[in-house]
C-alpha cells in the first residue's frame, strides 16, 4: 500500500497532495477506490475551505489533529484490511 503524499511541517500543520503531477488522484492511488474516496469526502467535509486549495492543510495547533488522526487510522486500517482480503481471496 502506498500512502497519499502528505507532509507534517514544523509549523504544526499537515498538508495533503490530492493529485500527483500526472493529475491522478493520490487518495485512491494510495488507499484504493473505496477508502480513497471516503478519505477525500471526510477531508472535504471537515476542512471545506482548505480542501478547495491545491495543496490543502490542517493546522494541528488549532486542534485539527483530533479530526485528522482518527480519520487516518480508519482509512489505513480499512484499506489494509481490504488489501489483505483481496490477496487471500480465491479466484472464481
């Protein structure tokens, strides 16, 4: 699993790169279609103004960590679980 690019800066903010240089969706590339879309929608809901920017961020000093960290845990666990299930599923 490849995680969507993000950067935790010294200012206490985490930044997200929604698209790569080729214009592909980093969230679905890193987490799969289901969890990538879930992640994007939750970020758009929780950080509406920031997600409209090309390189959105969440400032942890403003208590946004409480929203982002549980979401990251949820999507990483869900994506990992689906990936493990697809690797062990028997072909039809």
